[in-house]
């Protein structure tokens, strides 16, 4: 018989500031960033984000910048997407309660 898959499940903690910084460095490497973008500030501004959330944040900001034909992904795009994600999480938690 096959073992129960739940017995193999591992809970991975969310990254701290240093971990978020490394994840953001990894995902922002291929994206042209404006010199004003401070990855350390973004890492500090995203507590509770997993690596997938950070990848989604960078991807949405890059897509938003490409739609509006920006040469660089500006810091306010990250702030815009960060706010959008928080609103979505709030609505999701509110509807699930």
C-alpha cells in the first residue's frame, strides 16, 4: 500500500528579511530596475510574504510596467502591487470567515 501523502508534508516557515531580500534579488535579476528601487526596503515592506508571493509581486510589477511602456520597473509599481495584494488578501480572509 502507498503511504499517506500527509505523512510526507513539511511545513516551511516564511522567510525573514534576509530571505525575502535573497528571493527578491533572484527574481529581480532579469528585470531592468530603476536605480531608485531599494530591494532592502521592499524586503522590509513585505512581512508575511512567501517566496511565491514575492515572485508574484515582481512579476505583476514587471507586467504593469510593460503594459504602460515604462523602461524601468519603478518603486511605485511595487507599492501599487503590494497594496493590491493586501487588499486581495483582506477580501479573501473576510469572505472565508
